[in-house]
C-alpha cells in the first residue's frame, strides 16, 4: 500500500523544500493543489525529478464549481480544471480530485424574509 498527502499549511512554501519535506515524512505521493501545480509547473517538474516523489493527483485550485447553477461560473471552473488536468498529465499524475457539489443557491437572506412578515423585526431591531 502507498500513502500520499495533500498540501498542508505547515509544509515549506518553497516547492523543492516542500517535496523534500513530504518525502522525508515517508509519503509515497503528493496530491498537489491545482493552482500550485499550474502556476509553478517548471518548479514542480524539477522537484519531482530531484526527489523522485510523484505528484499522484491534484485537488482544488480552481474557481467556481462544475455543478454551479450560474453557467459562467460553471464554465470557468471547467476551463480551469481542464488546465489542471493538462498540467497533471505533464508531470505523470493519473487523476484529479474535483469537488462536484452543486452550486450555491442565491436567495435573499432568511432574516430579510422574516422581517418582511407582519409583527417581525429585522436583525437591526427595526
């Protein structure tokens, strides 16, 4: 069995140092943030070559959700995911973790709805 890790806040910021740290902790692979991969592709390739630690998947790193009800946001997310997958292929990563949750529902706040009812007050007491 092989064990990998996602990027963590306490990992070094420098790409090579990050890969060395992950390898020293005993992990067999790295699930990299998609934006980190795309924005630092040459450095990631060099770190993989130097450490032998593979990027196994990418997670996140894109704006919007593929299930968003607003088409522009959904298409933007899909375009960014496509670029992440292209970069992932360049480093030999076999997969991508996409959160496929549904988009946000944009409704008036419950407080305003309740305040509109007779006898109710808004959050500011009026």
